[in-house]
């Protein structure tokens, strides 16, 4: 019922909880279009398009967090772009409510644990987009989604994921110990976006950007900064 209350144009809608022949199921919005993972697979996303998508993702997170819902598994394959360009974040909160499927062949996109994974001490999520506290099995809050948001934005702008490895363990070690290479950002990326990524991807959640609304504002400021003419040289 809480998830169904998330009425926002950037969130895939849950229409109801039904039961048939003793089996419960959710009735969800059918969202046409490709996933963000499909879009990134064709190459890095141009800056203006990436910032537009990121702004709408931040709006979706902001709306959900205001309702007390944390996504816990934000990643490109859970984000769709409709044929008319509307961003839809899918599976909000379902990682906690329902758990995830078994690990997939590709460790970059490998969910780690399960329907009982909501208690402290159990890892839940997708390795390449986990926050450090999530990777350690600690309880998570909205700042976990902020970390994943930073990882998604980085991947849109550069192409490869922010945290990589040959196995789930290697990816988790990268999340816990390594910093993403901001030198891979396209030339001309506004300093505000560098700062935003640094603030979203800090290992210590107390030092991380605290709200999705702040991320949205920084993206808006970065777009204005990118459009502003360069200052005249001084003598």
C-alpha cells in the first residue's frame, strides 16, 4: 500500500495487490521503451541528455524518500526511458518487500541476496551499485540510494560502471576501497558535476550528499553553469 501511494510521473505505478488461486501478485504499470542499461550499452550518454535523465531520477528518489521508501536496488536496468523521453524508475522498494532473483551470469549486474535480506547483517542489492554500508550488510537509509544514483550518473557519462571486477567479491572490494576515476568524465563536464559525483560516492554516508532534492538542485545548477558564457579574460 505504501508503494502504491508513490504517485509520481517518474515512478512506475503499482495499481493494486491482487490474489488468484491462492497466489498473490502486484498489478503494475506497463512501461514501454528501453532500459537505461540498454541505452548505455550503445555508448556513453551525451551530457545534456544524461543530466536530464539524472534530474528525473533524482525527482523520483526525492518523492519516494518523502514517503519513507528507499529503493535499495537502483541501477540502469531498473530505469526505463519511454518513447516520448519520460524516465520511469521501476521496482521501488521491492528489493526490501520481495527480495531479488538468483545471481545472474554477469557479476556487474548480479543481485546478491534474497527475500530475507532486510535484516542487518545480510547483503541485499546489486554489487556494482551498492553503497559501502549496504555491501557490509548494515542497515540502509536514503543515503544508500544517493550512492547508487551517483554510480548511475557516472556510468551514463562515461560508459563503464563506476565499480568493476571479475567477480562479485572483486566488485564489492572496489565499492569498499576504491574511488571511481573521475578523469574518465568527458572533457567539458561542469565542475559542479564533478563535485556532485564526489559527494554522492563518498564511502562515509555521513559525509555523502544527504538528500535527492539536493542532488536535483545541483544538477539544475550544473546545467545553468554549462550554458553560461565563459567570462571575459582579464588583464
